[in-house]
C-alpha cells in the first residue's frame, strides 16, 4: 500500500490486489425499505393473491364464479348467501396456510352461522307466536313524542311520491340493504388483517343479536307498515320492496312481501338495523380519525332515517336498538377485558411454574392463537 501526500494530510491510496490473489467479493445488495423501493411495484392483484400460485388460481376461479352467479341469479342480497361468499373468499386467502383454515374459519366463524340458523327458526315462530303481536305501545309512543303524528306517516307525506322515486328513496334502500352484509364484511376484514380485534368484535355482535332474538320471542311487535294494514296507524307504504322492483330484482322484493316464509315480520323491537350500526360506531370510535367518526355517525343516523321513512320500524324501535348496542358494547367489553386478563395470568402462571424444564417454560410463553402474516391494521388511525 502506498500513501499520497495532499497538503499536510496523507490518505491511503486504494490497494492493488496482487496477481493471482482472489478479488474482493461484490458489495451485498441492499436490504430493507430502500431495496423494496427499488423493486418493481407490485400490482393490487399481486398484493392480494401473493406469490402463491394456488391463491392466484383460487381468486381467479372465485371471481369467475361470482360473475356467473350474478349473471344467472343477480346480486346476492340475503345474509346467508353473502356469508358463504365471504367464507369462500377467506378460504382462498388461506390456501397457503391450510392449518389456519381448519382452526380458524371453522372455529371463529361458526357463531355467525349459528346466528343465521337461529333466525331461520324465528321465521317459523313468527307464524305461531306465544302472544301478541303488539302495536299499541309503539304507536302511542311515536305519536305522543312527535306531536300526535307518527314520524313514518309524516316523513312519507313530505317525501314520498307514489308516481316517482326520488334520490332519497334509493339512498334509504341502499342503506337499509347494507344491514345484511356490513357486519360480515367487517368481520372478514378483521379476521384477515387484525385477528385480536376480530376476537372481540364477533362476541359483541353475536351477543347483541341474541339479545334481539330473545326480545323478538318475548315481545313480538308489528312494524309501521303492518300497523297501517291493521288500522292502528295512518296509511303508509313499504318503500324498500318498491325500490327492489324498480331496479329489476323482483325476487328480492318477493322476500319482503312473502310473509313469514322468508322473513320474520313481527321482529320489529328492537331494531337490529339500528343496533348494528351503533355497535360498529362504538367499536371503532376510540381509534378512528375525525373523518371516520363522521362516517360512522352518519351511518347510524342514515340507517335510522331509512327504517323509519321506509315504514320498517317505529322510532321507539330505534331507541331500543341503540340502547341494546350501547349496553352490549360497554358490558361486553368489560367481560372480554376480564377474560383476556385471566387468560394472560394463566399463561404467566404456566410459564413461571416451578420445577418445569426451561424449554417447556419457553414453549408455554409462546402465543397459542392463530395470528396473521400481515401486521395489525388500526382502522382510521
């Protein structure tokens, strides 16, 4: 090695390798975010399907089947069909981890399927209730709270035109219909992206639903459109089936007008249409950004307007649904916190148990729940 004098400093000149000596290895390629930024950006399809060819084939087949289903039978609108499609999507997303499918989908989603089974049983009960159905308390409450005229009657006098559907009719229809899939879609996203929050959301959702079902059995209640047919309320129009007919989905309209064969017509109190948006709002409110909080609150109010204007629920049904959702969230969250604390203490106790070999202590400290490959996502933050 030689030195080159520059002013008062000396700097080593680069060493020349001797003849026959091995050359220095090439510099390692950079890793981390800088290297990922230099790679070709992946498309949205590649990010969704990932590198596993089975997932790409599965998603392709699922998209083709979805298109064929919509072409033959139309857009899915019943909760059971939508839940089946969501389950199929999650199954395809787990093709690279079959173990997670077995212990995750079957165990985690079974309560949601039981909710649908119980609702099918309630349809049969609606034809032969133990007592009722009741209408006078709801009609009296709405009329006296709003100056003698029920809000459904007044809103339809102001806004409904039997000869022409307006924009707000379609908005009310879309908002009302979102009830049948929004909670399931949220559960699917949380299961895939933020599993710990999924484990909290599903018990709250199922608990709220069971409270509503229990009330339907103990207090079968008429909706406003049925109260108009029995003479307990001024004439009203059931708007949601009209919009279904207007958009060409006549089978969906038949589900609403087919009596208790397809729906429980005396399951009006509480309004789960109002309760679910309130539960979703409370669940995500604490971590949500301001714009998301506005969206959550707007969904709650829009659903309340849709079911009252559409003659599906009285206002007292809305209030009771909101109360059920708030009680389920606050008390259910406390129970879940206590359960999680107890599970954490059990894991700590099993880890520190005396006399156990060190390798078993380390194994006990490992998490036992299935986790996702993706990092948790905080909604709105």
